[in-house]
C-alpha cells in the first residue's frame, strides 16, 4: 500500500491521504474544487468548479502513475440536482470519450460552500 501525495492538488485538511495506491489501483479521496495555488473561497460557477475538481483528481492520478483515461469509477457529489446538466456537460468536456462508471449523489451542502466534490477509483498504468 502506498500513500499518494502531490503539491499539484489540495493538501488534505484532515486525517486522510489524497489517494492510496494498492494492487494496481488508485483510490482518490473526495476532491473539492480548490485551486492548490490559490486556496480559499470557491471560485467560479458549477462548470468551473467541476473542471477544477477533475483537474485535482487528474493531478493525484498522475502522481500515482495513472490518469483520467484510466478511471474506473467516479462518484460526484452535487449540492443541487438541478445543477446536474451543467456538471455533466463540464465532466464530459474534461473526460471526452472516456466513460467510467459513475454515481451522482445529491447532498445538502459541501465544505466551505463548494458545489461539487469528486471521488474516484482508477487503474495504475502498467509498468513497461
């Protein structure tokens, strides 16, 4: 089991790792749309927040030897299900043709007023 850390994604604010890699898989903790270079209040609309959260996931996956095209399963937490079409459009723009399994979970609130949080599981690239 290996702890994955990168300065290119937000540092954990609690007792957890950005991700854990084990057995050819990487398990990414829920990522808020925090810009690691400018942490603080939420930036942008739900589309911008979705893209930022996915870029945080991507940075962690890359640090683990994976990437977005290796995603197997994604859970998206959204504070208002009415935002879902906009979240889905931003998600599709970032992921392109890749379509991992996905769950969408409406929640009443997220930490610090963010609109989305994304948790993921991916396969680690095979070593050559």
